[in-house]
């Protein structure tokens, strides 16, 4: 019978990567508290949170402090920060329902993906050995490509946040205007949009593959004697 | 080896409760496409989605068509519809960050809860046998109380949506005004707010209990020879 001494429970909460996770939460809370007032500060804080995200994974491996709590913390902070940024964008840009739709896609695809990862007993949703979709295999097979798509999606949202005015503006108009007249933003905007679009297509594919996994799980279960 | 014939896979996708789930998705998409233009229609469609949510569970039991896909579908549609309504409310009311905070709480608590349910191998996150928190035991032990809190939270958001003006208004002002002058809305608003507040407290408690479950999972795993 496991001895769950209070000290053991405390020590996982105090793992260095998990403390970094708590710091990320505070950084994000402060960032969003200031996001309507100070755009430069928000972008800096969001970037810091991003760096800490990589740092806590590195620390976990370096100090042998990998934990389930740390993995979940990472996932939740990622989801809430990206989705909160989408909420802000839906206020800055019209049609507001555009960003609402991608909020729905983000929540659906990640939720289904996590569920099906658990069902199939995989260590991580990043273990995709066999897939009918070449894009998915490329995404998970090539870590640079995956990193590009993930980072690009965040950068795309951050650029749109930064160049927005205070009143709702047409998203198309603002983007066309930026590409034509804003030489600093032009190429980052286009490059990040390509990565963002790729990530959204992958999100859609993963809804399908995760739903299939849920269905296959039931079929396999029924066939066991 | 399991025979996963395409016919078997298709048949789970065509289960009656899952078809009801797809209808719920369309009803919600149409509702949010219209939510800024036609408030009565939105409330009606949201209510229809709510009824269908109960109906698909009933159908699953009645036709013996319970499926993992159906359970996940339900969860995802619930989360996306509630969170989308919070996005709309963050546009109607100031401070917009108020509803953003509850969006974060909703995503965090449900995500952690689902994760810890999987880790502990429970059939459903609604199986809470032992808990240090009387509120949690009451919530899961008394289905009427649970239903009241869940329904109240949705009704609270719907009422706030319905009585909102087009420009951002102070949430406090609108609520005080409604309680003082709007006799139709007064008691539903107060009653639903109490249930909503209770549900939010429960969400916070569940973040704590789920995090504990993640930590205990690692501790127990390490102690196995």
C-alpha cells in the first residue's frame, strides 16, 4: 500500500519545472490584466511565458523532475493563454465570429486529441506512428516543421493584436493594409499566417483522427471475450 | 485481432445519440452566427441545444447506444458553447476581463478534471466517493443540486446576454438596474447568480483536487516495484 506522506505530495508541487509553471500563470494573468492598456508590455510578457514553457521542459529533464502535474499544467496554460488572446482579437476585429470559430476549433481539436491519446494509452499525443494523413505524419515526424507551425500560429495572433486599433476593424482590411504599407510587419505576417493556416488544417484533421480513435476503442472493447 | 470493418466504424458514427450530437453542433453554429443580430433566436437555439443534450443521453440508454464518441462529443459541445457565450459576454460588458477570467476558470477546471479522471481510471468525473470538501460531496451526491448549479450557470449567462445593450456596459450597473427595475428578470437573475457562483467555487475546488490526483498518480507509480 502506497505511503503518500504529506512531504512527498508537497515535493512534487515544489518541483522546479512546476514552480516555473506557476510563474507562467502569474505572468499570463498580469499580461491579460494589462492587454488593453499596454500592447508592448503584453507582447513581452506573452513572449516570456513562451520562453518559460520551453525552459520548464528543459528543467524537468535536467533535474529529473518530470511530473504528470507539470505536463497538465503546461497544457492548461497553453490552452488558456492562446484562447484568451483569441478573445481579445475577437474584440479588436470584425467579424468577431471569425476568431470565435478558431477558439472553438482550438478547444475541440485539443480536447478530442487528449481524450483519444488517453484511450489509446500513448505516452503523448505527439506519438503518431501510423496515420493516413501525410500532413499529420510530416507534422509529428519533423519537429522543426511542428515548431514552425505552433510558433507561427502564436506569432500571427500577436502581430494581429499589436497592429489593431481600438475600434473593431475589418480583419481583411487591416491585413491587406499591413502587407502593402507596413514593411516591418509584412513578411512576419505572411510567414506566420502560412504556419497558422497549416496548424488549423492539422487541427481539423486531428478532430477526425481522434474521433476515429474513440470509435475504434469501443469496437475493440466489444470484441474482447 | 480485432476486425475493424468500415461498417462497424460507420455504425457508431451513425448511432442515434451521436446524430443528435451532430445536430447540436449545427444548432450551436447557427445560433452563434446569429447571436449579435437576433437575441431571441439565439436564446431559443441555445435552449434547444440544451434539451438535445439531455435527449441524447436518454437515447443512448434507451437504444443501448452508449459510446465513447458520444461522451466526448457531449463534453466538447458543452465546453465550446459555454465558452463562446462567455466570449460574447466579454464584448457586451465591461470589464471584459471579468468574463475572460471565467473562461480561463472553465477551461482549466474541466481540463484538469478530465485528466485526473482518466488517471484514476474512474468511469466518469461524476464518481466522487471520497472528498475532503463537503461542497464537492454535496454537488456530486445530490443530482438535483448539481443540476441546479449547472443550469443556473447557463441561465445566468443567457440572461446577461439577453439584457445587454450593444455597447459595453458596466456589468455591475446593468445587474443592479435589472434587479431594481426589471420585475421579470429580477428573481431569475438572482437565483441563477447564486447557482453560478456555487459552480465557480466548485470549479476552483476541482482544480485543487485534480492537481492532487495528478501528484498522487506519480507518487503511486514510483512506489510500484
